[in-house]
C-alpha cells in the first residue's frame, strides 16, 4: 500500500529495510509487482542488531545507497553482506532463505547477480544472469492486486511420514504449492501418505496443486514424478520455493489473466534456464 501511494519517478531509488527471516519472500513479491520500475528498489536487512559490533546492517545500507547513487541497474534487488565480507547483490526472485546454521543467504542456481566492490556494482557474468540491456529495458506492469490478498496459498514441504489426512483445506485456499524433493518426487504410494491421492482430492474440490521444482527435461523423470503429473499436478520448472510461493499468491489474487497463464510466464527472472548437467 505504501509503495502504491508514491510516485516512483520522484526518487532516484528506494531502500526497504526488512527482517532477514522472510526477506526472500518479500523480495520475490516486490520483484513481480515492480518489474517495471525505472529506478532501483533495494531490500536490506541485518544479521544482528545495529549496535552489535558483528552487525552488517550499516554496510548493507551503505551499499544500497551506493547502488542507487551509481544507478547501476533498474529493478528489484537484495543487498546483503555475507560472512566473507562480500557485499552480494541478489536478484529479487532468486534469493533463497538463509540457512539455519551459518545464517547465510544464497541464490537459486548458485549464481549471484553481482557484488558491490568499493561502492561500485560488479555484475557476475554468467549465462544464468540476464544481461544489463535486459535488466534496464522498459517493461510493462504485469501485476495489479485488487482488494488485497483474499485467497491464500497452502505450501507443503514433503517429509517421510507426512499424513495428508491431517491437512485442512478451507474455502480461503486458492491453490496449493507442494514442494518436491530434489529429484522432483514425493511419496506416491496409496493412502494417507500419498501425495498423488492428496492431489486428486484437491482437484475434486476444485483446488489446483502446483509442484516445484521440476527440471525442464521430462526424459529423466522417476515413476513417482510421472504419477504426480498424471494426477493433475501443475509443474513449476526451475524456480525456487520462495519465488514460486510469492508468484502463486499473486496469481490467485489478480484478475488480469488466468492463474495458470500467469504462472507460466517468466515475469522477473524467477525461472532459470535449463541446467547444463
């Protein structure tokens, strides 16, 4: 609401201070909503309270200011200093939650967008990253949320022993995001532990189930992966959990296009190219 009330062109850039726990989700949401921005929008956080000598909050703020002052790139980013004192610049839809041991963020696909070095942006040249011409190209606004986020998205992470019969889905759930193991699988046996039976049950209720993340190749899928697709799950390809969740929340709370059509578009670099492995 705050962002929608201001004229972006009145500013050289915008810095959003945020908690580190959920910054990856907000960043993805902002990336989708403001893909069309003609200024840099930078989200930052701090690993400790600012008065703590270990805090990286001030360096993060400083580098966000430098990034904006330099007008290094249009779009939405996160800048966060890692434990090697590298000031990493993340694409908003590719930053992943920090790990629970070292408290370090990472980029989906393992390729960061760039670094801030001595107050200047240095892009990581890699085939996974969009070109600067693409980043700075004029883009149309694709997201308009009417009447807030009324439909929720239920996200499920699989684990051995997950009992789907204990999951309650009410009328407020617009869609389900079912994460998969790295091999694009989940339990496909029959009964309360079956992701396949759960998907069928959701679809009978008129609720679509999206699964992530699939690889682009269908030739190497396991039998359980095929069972999941045959049950009617909609595959999301080469996208992080955080970016997929935020994208689904938007898809089911906008009226511009059908949700599945929205999910099939690469809106702000969230879908990575096919991996060369």
